[in-house]
């Protein structure tokens, strides 16, 4: 059986703190001649209870990102699995993976109702013969970095703060679908994004973005909201790609949120809306030149 160093966590967003923990686990595996392994779940554990928070990235993207740090095991977190005692969970890690070292964050919990913590993990390690490396909180601007904090920043429109914690701009990806064509009618065609359901949406407003389609990246201005000027009622994500002409319906689009420009506004008419989008596009283009 392999002997492994196991990194433990959900790792939503694979943010700067996560990457520090994962790199420590991979480094220890290299040092001791063990196999690096990331143990996580195929979906956020709270989904089993119908309480999953909005995510920072899709489960598929998260698991793919984790592969950079070793083998990945992503078990299904079911209600049955949730009932495992802390001891049963740890014994499973040892028996299935030959765990010789566990690496976990300072606030890691495990077992039924999160009854196990890092102190208990260390106690099991002494009993079952594996070392435990507890990673201290990673601070960002004086406070612990966490996926919850990043979600909160995005929900307040603080995309630059979120990018600092993620280590890269927050991004949404999906497929461009048809819209009402109002942007095209006023000279600013937009790509209407679909397929990001379940992910965190930044606070309603207008953002300077980088948008990638067909392998090329453009400066963009993105509206998150309902477009109240034209009577919209549902929240959407629409991006004007600066300097792009053509039809992208059905194409894959990735939008990175670089800076918040303003709140969403209701204008008196399409003329006022067109003038403001022109100003937003100019501001975004100038800002993105120096990012």
C-alpha cells in the first residue's frame, strides 16, 4: 500500500490559504518519499443537508485545480457518510490510503456533526501512527482568510478584495445565450452569460472585467443585475466586449471581475443608458490597461 501525506479540506475557491496548505502537504510528501494526496468531497458537504452556500468555483474546476498538488480523492458526502464518527473517519483514511501524515487547517472539523477537531486528530495520530501538521490561519489585511470571507466580499461588490484573497480575479464561466438585443440596438452589444448557477454572484452593479472567448481575452464592462431601465426583473450577467465585433451565441465565455465601477442604475431612457455605457466602457478600458 502507498504511504501518503493527506491534505484535508473542502477547498472551495482553492484560495491563497488553501494553496499554502496544499503546497505544505506536497512538500512534506516529497521530503519523506510519500505520495501526496488531497482528500475532499465531490460536492460541498452542506449540500447533503440542503444548505449549500453559493460556491466560488464549480466542483469540477475545484477538483481539477487540486490535481496540481497530488492525487485527488473526492468522495460523495452523503447523509450516511455524515454519520461517521470522528474515529471511523480517521480509521478510513489510514486503512484506505496508508495515511502517514495529515495536513489540515487550524479550524478543520470532521466526523458526525463536526465533532472532531485538530486536537482530536492529533490524538488519533499518536494512537494510530501518523503525524499531524496543523496550518495556522493565513491572514489577509489583518484577518483570517477563508472562503466565507471571500463570498462576503463578493456579495458586497468588493471584487478587488476578493481577488487579493483568491490570488486571482474572481471569475464566472458559462455559455453565451440569446438576449433581447437591447445593447446591440444602442451600439453596445452584450454577451449574456448562462450556466453559472450555484456560484457566488458579485453584488448588483457594473464592473471592469476581462472576458475570454475563442481563446482571446478582451477588456470588458459587465453588468450584474436586472437592467431596470428596460424593465428587467431577473438577475443576469451581461458583458460588452470592448473592441470585439461578431456573434458569440453558443460560445463559452469566461468573465474575470477586476474592479467595481458603480451601482446598477435606472436611467430615464435608452439615450441616457447608451451615454453611461460609453463612459463605463472608456473607464474600464483605461483601468484594464494598467492592471
